[in-house]
């Protein structure tokens, strides 16, 4: 009985120590969510506006530019997958990897070769374990990405896209990341980054993908030169916005996971406390029984 009681007390101390760690991680993640949401809110208007400008330029010119015009018979595509550098974030990384798997299956069914670019150590480890070739690895900034981090990813993608599939590059760029909806909802999404899909004009005033009228522009020196200048800015801004959305989603997922772990630790501590109390009561009862039995034996002997 005494050994069992010591074991329960050891487990209670272990669970309480784990609870302190998970509670601290929950509070850290909660403090980061507010900052991450503010960065998402600050970056989103810029990403939306540069997309709107590209739609306006493309709809008001007859220029065939790689940024807005799909290539004939695309053979190679780049898939950028954004995951986390650290674990203990629930299903955050696994959901993004699952969505990436669905996308790659669809692209392969279309006869396209896949070039993988992975952000985050979890994604890198996942694909390495499965023996997949990774064309680009970017780690160390999943929780607090900077514009320079987005630019480093974008530079490699743009170089590959400009080269084209026939020259060892890619014809399309797809992005898989986690979209931050709220503290309780984050959704893994896949979007084609390049070439940018532009709606067909039906003779009416051109409108953006959001439905708002597009401004009229005059181009100097030409629409093609404007699109050449916008290509790197567009990719960088969209990647930066996606990294910020993913960082906010990672913090929210980690907060929920750590809160669940803290609650489970409390339940375990409560269960072990009841078992320890029961073991202590059984030990006391046994001691009393032994004392009473000894006293009865002495009385009988006398």
C-alpha cells in the first residue's frame, strides 16, 4: 500500500509540472496572437491593392505577360507549403500538409511534375521522411516572419518561373498555407499564385475579383514594363501575407492545443489525487485491522 501511495504522489507531481509548462506555453501563444493579428490586418490591404492593380493593368491592355497569361501545356509547377518550425500546435501543420497532398495529386493527374518549396521544419521533416525531393527549404521564421523572409522565398520562385518549364524552371506557382479566420477557426487553403487569373471582359467597365470597379491607367513606358516591375512585388506581397496568416494560425492552434493539454493535466491530477486518497485510506484501514487483530490475540493469550 505504501509503495502504491508513493507512486500516485510521484505521478501527481509529474502531472503538475507538465501543467505548469503547458500553461506557460498557452499564455505565450495567447500573447503572440494579438500581435500576429495586427500584422495580418496591416499587410492584407497592401496585398489586396497590388492584386487589384495587376487586374486593372491586365484588363486594360492587350499585352501577353507571364504574370497574367497561362503558358501552353504547362509541364512543371512549383508548390509552396507553409508549415511550422515547432510542434505542439495541434493539427496546424498536418492540415496544411494534407491540403498540399490533395493539390499535388490533382496536379499529377493533369500530367504535371511537382517542384516542392517547403517553409517550416515540420514540413521539411515530413517530406524528407517520405523520400521526397525538396527544391527549396526555408526554416526558422514560421512564428515571426519578416518581409525579408518572404523575399528570400519569392526570389527563388520568380527565378524558376521566369526560366519556364522547358528550361528547368516552372510554368505555375501554387501556394498552400493556413488562412486565419478567427481564434477558433483556421483553414488550410491552396491558391495559384502565378499566373494570376484575370476575368474575361464582357464589354462592361472592368471590375476586380472583389467586384469593385477598377481604375483607369495610362502606361509609361508600356503595360508590359509595368507588369515586369509588378511581378516581384506581387509575389513578395502575397507570400508575406500568407506567412503572416500562417503565423497567426500557428499561435492560435498552439494556444488551443496547450489549453487542452492543461485541462487534461488538471483532470489527471484530480484522478490521481482520488486514487492516492483511496490508497491512503486503505493503508490506514489495514493498519487499524492489524492493531485490532494483535490486541485480540494478546487478550486471548492472557
